[in-house]
C-alpha cells in the first residue's frame, strides 16, 4: 500500500560538490536550504540583502550588484529610530546611517564577486504580490513597517514575472555565462495575502518559471513547493503557525534535493562532516578522562584530514 504521492525527480548536472561555489537568493526557504549547505561546510553565500520575497526585489538587487552601482544617503530613510533601505530586508537596518550604507555597498561588491565565481545560483521565489510606494511610484522589497496606506498592493502578471526572470538571468550571465541557475518556489504559504490570493500568486510564479526555463540551457527547476503540497500533505510537517514547514519537512525536502543535485561521493564527505559536527557537540561526563582526551585527538585528526582535502573548511570551537 502506497500512502504517499511522490514527485518524480530527475538527476541534475552539474552536481554540487565541495569545489562548488553557491549563491542562494530569495525567500526564507532559500535561507532554510542555505543553512543546510552551511551546516555541511559547503562554500556558499546566503541572501546578502536579507530575505527578498518577490521577483522584482531580486531583479533590483542583481541590477545593483552586477552593474557596480552604490547606494548613497539619499537612498535611505529614517523611521522608528533606524535607517532603512527599500531595496533590502530590515536585517540590514541600523540606527547608524553610515553602518547601513557600508553594509549595503559591501554586500553589492561581494555579491558581484560571488556571481563571477559561482558554479550554482539558487533563486527561491516567495510571492508575486508586491507593494508599490505611492510617493515614489516604486516597488519595494520591504515595507519596513511603514503604514499600509502609503502603498498600493499589486499582483505581478505572468508576463511581468517573465520579464523580471529574463532580466535576472541576463544580469547574471553578463558576468558568468556558464553558471547553473536553479529556480524554486517557496513552500511557505503567504497567508497574510489570503489563501486564495496566495494560490493566485504561486500559480503566476510557477507558470512564469516553466515558461522561462523551457528548453533553456543551464536553467532548471526544483519542485520544493510541489513536494510540500503533495508528499508532505499533513499538518505534522508544519510549525505551530500551520504555515511554515517545520524542521522535519525541511530535512525531508533537503534529502529530496540531495538526491538530484549531490553526488554519492559528495554525500560521503557530508557524512564525515556531520560526524565531526556531532563530535564537537558531545559533552563528556569527565572532560579529563583518558578516553575523552583520545576522543578529542581523533576528532582533531578528522578535522585536519578534511581541511587538507578542502582548505575552505575552517573549524571553530
């Protein structure tokens, strides 16, 4: 008896390995998967501008990064005792205007370098709903708790999303023509928009993505949204808010992702990394015992062996 509908996945190339350089952009699900890469000590960079929910925000970020643009104080505004930028998440906001500018512009410079050297760029789209600031007639990445009356809410059409995606691809390929770009749709439902409205949004994103990647080289789609909706069709896979995937669901989607994007050989190295991670978390009954000292010596040897193979693997305490 089969009690689960499974999404058919095809093995993808080029595989992600420990020589790969990864850049992850987009919604909070990009951070969930990015944290997995981080845990297993891959070379990766996650959301330099913080979480970006919609295609327009990602396009703006890529434009600024790839074209060598820089922000100035006129691009910032002050509210609730902090300086903010409409193009970035509030995680980059700060009470010091100079700190915000420095962090924004450093992120742009670093991202251009990341794109240039990346082997894979993963872009997760969260929603097709956007907010347009009336006073400046501009779509923002984040409203920063400004009253909603200052904005108009709009649903990007499939054609508008197509244009955003084409622009994103063009900007990336202008710097790195051979990079593999992997798109996915976040499995997080944007319930604040309304559930019907969320479905409209997701359908626009999915339709546009498949139109964009159809028969295109070095473009692919990973069905994280579909896996959540069909393979994990049960509230035990959700956090208490019944909206966000819980740790079990994220682990499951990560496993499905690994099946198609990570080779068996790389999986063996990941197992060695996890073995060290668990060893580092071990708390002995007697830290001075001969057995524990021997355990620590073996752990250091394992770290050194991996460091010799992959010099980017720096182990903290």
